[in-house]
C-alpha cells in the first residue's frame, strides 16, 4: 500500500516534470520574411483570421477585438507593431492567442510554422548594434541548425 | 435523532430571526437617539418598538431555554421599561449601552449557531448584565442590595470540555478587534472626563475580557500585555494612579500593540490569513484599516472554504443542515453564469440564423420561441444567484457615521437612497472597505465642526448622503457631504512636498488635483486623528475599486461639499440593447437610456456659427453628436436628414446621436472591456451580437463628456 502511494507520488512528480518540459519549446511563425519564435507557455491556441471589430482610441497596431467562443479578445497586428507595412490578410494569416499576466491577446502573424525545441545553450542575446525598431521586442536569437529564429519578448510586445 | 433535528432546526430559525430583529433594533436606536437630540425627549413609539424587539428575542430564547440570552434580553427590557414608564430620561450613555447589548447578543448568536447552546458564556454575559444592572440602579437611585453584581462562583472548568476550533480563534480575532476598538473609544472619552468611574470600569472590563479570551485560547503574549493594562486600570480604579493624559496615551499604545499582535494571529489549517503582505504593509500605519481588511479577508474566505470550515468542526456540519441554503463555490457559480451567457448568445444565433431567412417554419418558430423563453428564465434566475442588495452594507454605514461624528465631535445625519439596488456579490465584498473609508473621511475631514458650520451660516448638523443606483451598465455609489470641500491649495502643496508634483504644475485642472488624494502617503490633515488622516486609506480605496474594474470620481466645491462617485461595471449582466449601424461598425446602446429615435426634417436642424449642430425637438434644443466623427469611421450618410437621430438621456443631460440606421433590439450579454485596450471614450463594455460579432456598448454619460471635449463645449 505504502509502496503504491509512493509510486503514485512519483507519477505525479513526473507529470509536474511534463509541465516543465514546456521550457525551451517555441512556436515559430513567419513575419515579414523572418522566422520568429515565441515561448510555447504563453500560447493558448491558434486560429485562422476572422472578423475583427474595430475599436477607437487604441494604437494603430491594435486591430480591434474578436469573439473567441464568447470571450472578447483584443488582437494586435504584429507587423504594424514592428512598424512594417500592412499586408493583406490571406488564408494563411493566423491569429496566435496568447495569455500574458492573465490577459489574453491575439497576435496576427503571416503564417504559423512549427513547434521547436531550442535549448538554452543555442540562444544568443540579441545583438545590440542593430538599431531596428523590432529589436526592442527580441529577447534573443535561437540557432536551429543553419537557421536563426528571432525569439520574441512577449511581455515587452504587449507593453505600451 | 428526530427530536435533535427538530431542535437544531428551531435553533437555526431562532438565530436567523434574532439576527433580523437585531438588525431592526440598530436603526431604531439611532432613530431614538436622533429624536432625543432634536426633541429632547424620547419618542414612545420608537422606545416601544425597541422594547418589543428585545422582548421577542427573549420570548423565543425562553422557548429554547437559552438562559444567557434570556438573562441579557431581560435586563435590556428592564432598562427600557424604566424609560417607557418615564421614570428617567434617556442619556447618551444609555444608548451606548443598548448598542453594546445588541452587539453582545449578536456575539451570542454566533456562538449558539456553532454549539447549539449558549452555555459557557455566562461569564461574559455577567459583564454586560452587570453593566445594565448598575445603570438601572443608578437611575432608580434606590439601591437594591439583593442585586449585587459580585462575581458568583465561576462554572466548573472541567464541566466544559473545550477543543479549540479554528472558529473559536476566528471569533476571538473578530471579538478582539471589537473589544480593542471599544476600549479605545472609551479611553478617548476618558481623556475629557478623567474621573468618570463607570468609563474606567468599562475599559477595565474590556481589557479583562480580552485577557480572558486570550488566556483561554493560549495566546500568552496577548494575555500578558492585556494583563499589564488591566493592572494599570485597576490601580487607576483604586486611586493609586492618576488618570492623566500620559497614562491614557500609554494605554492607547498598549491597544496599538495588542492590535499589532492580534493582526499576526494565524487561524490554523487555513493558509494563514490571506493577503498577509498587505496586512504587514499597513499594519504599522493604520490599525483601523487593518481591522477592515480582516473583515474583508473573512468575507473572501468564506465562499470558497465553506466546506473546509464545516469539516473542521463537527458542530458546524450540523449547523449547515439547518440552513435552508446550500453553499456553492463561487467559481462554480461563475462558470454557470458564463455558460448561461454563452447560451443566450447561442440561442440568438439559432433564432436569427441567416439560413432560416425566407423560410416558412411554423413549428420551428413555435419551438424556438419556447426555447427563447426558457433561456430568458434561466438567465434571470442565474443572474439573481449572485445578486445581493446593498442594504446590508449601507446600514452599517449608519453606525460608522454615528461613531465617527461622535468621536470627532461633529454633528452628522446620514441619508440613504437606493439601498435596494442589487449588485454582484463580489462588489459587496470589495466595496465595504472603500465605503467605510470614504464615509469616515466625509465626516472626519469633510464636515466642519458645529461651530465652524454655524460661523459660515450652515446648519450645525452636517448631511451625508449615500446613494446607489444602476446607470447604464454600471452601478453607481454616490457619497455626498455638505462640508467644506477639498482644499486645492493644501493638496497641491502636499503633493509638491511629497515629490508627487513638480512646482510648476500649478495649472492642473481641479479634477486632476482631486485625483492626487488617491496617491499613497498624501494626507492633507494637519493633525492625525484617531480615525483618519494617516495617508493610507485613499490609495487602498482606489486599489479596491480598481480590482472591480471600477472608477472613482470626485467633485468638490469649496464651502459646499464633496461628492465621491464610485462607478463599477456589472460583472456579468444581460441588458436590453439597441443595436445601431454606422458605416460598417455596430454599436449598442442600453435601451434604458434611449428616449426616442426619429429621422429629422431639415427644418428641425440649426447650425451654430462654431459648427455645432442643434436639433429642435418640440421646442427642446439638443446638440447633435455625429457618432462617425467621434469614432472616425466612414458613414453611409453624411446628411442628418438621411440617417437616424437617437435622443439619449443620462443623469440630467440629454443629447442626440446621429447614426446610419437602427438594426434592432436584442438581449445583450455585457462582456468586460479587455484591460489591454485601456479606456475607450464612451465605451463601457462589449457585447456579442446574435451573429457572433462583437459590438461596443456605449455609455451615454461617458459619451457626453467625451463629446464635450471633442466639440470644445465647456462643461457647466
């Protein structure tokens, strides 16, 4: 009996570990011809582009709000956030719904790619010499084989 | 078992009914007090009704053989009877005693609810009974030697086997705050009449019962500290120590220290007292605040831990049976309400489904109208589950105003309007604190002393008005006083002194200046009083209200008074809304705020030289707000005669909104504005329409203010 309890405990422990394995996982997506990565722990779901209700008095990059199964969620066009040009939404345009500090937000991106493991040792700090505006929202660069993914600092992205 | 069960039920009924009666007693006592101070005599009717209330409690108690309750209510009756028969006139001390008696019975009821008897409380009851008897003796002036209030033999401790339950500790904490508060009040009174023997005795008893409780539950440090105070008081009573300012200050310090310690008492099995961080932060600064947070914590804990509490004490389980209610986890309730909201939307989506258009579906129509009806009923019922009238909290404010005005030597009346207004339970929990603060401030800082009021030609008695109402999708709680108003200069100077403002910012608007009082550490009162003025409080008020996604506004006119408006959106509410279209955008208005809709004729419209359009409706001239200009969208119609004008009314303002067309009336589920969007002019929430689209709900009052900015019209 005691043995079994202990086993159960171990199993529980393992489940906790599973939770932790979200660490180092990134959802990658395409935006302005670059591959970006976003820590998977922030992502709640990915949906196709849908009807957006415009809202006044918000920055240009906040496109408005959507109805996600009865919840009203604001959406941000990440292109506009980076100061890039507007691009017509198409069937590959996606909204990545994230949750940061308890607040939901939809991120409009050109295309969602895949989920990747990027271990810590493969992440370099964002080079500071680049002075482009988007650099403000990059927390590091992840090396995946030959490619480099720009890792988003989600919290900064949502700051005013 | 059957018999036991019956008694349990009877006791449950007794407790519930007595509580109601006690709630009635308090306003009556206040009414009586007012009557005495105005007319200089007791109103027989009020006196009789108070008498009857105590009498009913006594009657019920004797049926159940609750001896302590009987004894206490009996003494109260005897006391009241003296006044009824006109043998003596009512003095403030007597009123105080009646309050105390009421409070004591409240405490008894709590215990009875838990242990199903009032045994074990005889000792405590002796204190209050003795007090009443003494008063009676004092009045009667014909001492009855038989009724000596000397201690009788205490009950054999072994006869009562006590296990210390978390409830007892919780009660001890609650009572502790009360006792300390009482002791403090009395000490402050003692300062003015140092030779007032009964007062001194009362304080002695306070410390004594605090010590007793602490000792009983094994809080030895609390016991020791209060024991020290008790000794000092005893020496005072025996004349060995003179009662002077210093001695009183010393005792007040002891109270502070006891409060400090009491604040750190941890109720076992709970994850400590929640929000301890907050507590520690403010502990040193305001003990009265602490007390309120304590209450708040209790309130928050109850709904979720109801089951845990029940399990910890076997008696409690029994008590749960007698209540004709089930405790439900608030989270479950919230989920249910969310689902109901979704169901309303889904039902609308089915009945307004575009696929059905143009089809002749008689049986379907019948079925769907039935579905809609049931949906609406379910929604009404589930909404009411969480709604509680504000009356409970509002009534408490009567006491707050009374206590503060007494303590601060001010005269004040409190008027309550709209106490039936129902609000969500979370609002009740969160609003209590801020309300107490604002009420205290209104009396303490807002109202002038009677002398000052007379000097400026106001009636000596200040007025405080507490009002609640639903406005649009919000609940408004308004607190008005007719005092001296906020002092602009003083606030500005203080803010500069505190480094909140730079010197050059003297050109701030009044509203911006008033907002400064919510900054931590800003107090404009030169001297810190026992009640308010320590600069904590207003920032906490704002925090609590912001937790409810609410706002607080201040309007103040020097010499005339201050108005606080607490505006809280309804968490989940379903309202009748009118959906309108402007270009591609859909907006929703609460039906309640729409007066009429019409298509204007050219002759009705006048344009001011400054470009303001005014429409003449049966002789009434109203400004036109073009919604498309306000929100910068492309409208279908530019000409006023092509679209629709909606006449809106809010507060005492009216205006016309210009839109393209009316889409129709719908049940609207109000969803909160996502915080990430910040404040949007004129928008109080979001609605999901029948077709699944999101629409902004426009709040008329806000809209008018923002349009005034837009059009450059000066308010007032």
